[in-house]
C-alpha cells in the first residue's frame, strides 16, 4: 500500500498528538509508542539519508552524528538496551558506548548540535 506525502504527514501529526497525550499520563511510555524500526526510518527521513548508509560503516562526521542521534534516542527515550541497538545496527555494543561518550562531549562544546538533537527529538515525538 502506498500512501501520499499528505497522508504520511497527517498520520505523523496524529501519532504526535497521541504521543503527547500518553506522555502526559506517563513519561515512560515512549518505548511503547515507537519501534526501533520507526525511529530508524524517521532518522533516515529527517537527515535525508539511505538506511544502508546510516547502518553502514561510513565514518564521516555527518553519518556518525546522525547515527549517534538515533542511538541516543533509542537508548534514553525508548529505554532500549545498547545491545539491542547494537544488534540492529550490526555494531558492537562497546562501539555505541564510546559513541555516546563522544556525543556528550560534542553537546558540551557545540550547543547548536545539542539544539539540533532537541529538534530531532521533538519532531520524532
């Protein structure tokens, strides 16, 4: 089934409203609202990249940053364990831990990137 861009946007708005309502009820419900696949697909759309590129071993700073946003959201907001995220990305879980450490350093030194992550998170929810 193919949906139009307008239908996709309407569904996204409905999902956002539902997410906001559920978050008012219980802040720990995000992991029940979204699947890791949905977050990954959103990340690809948000940054206009192909799934293979994001899952791949491309180490350019843009792809590392996009991948990091996905990992951070999946772990912190969805409560997904690093091992599950690592398996999804075909990575080692220690790679993800190192990645998150570096992302926090980037946030400390580049507030505009932290702001970009916050926007990503808002759009996702």
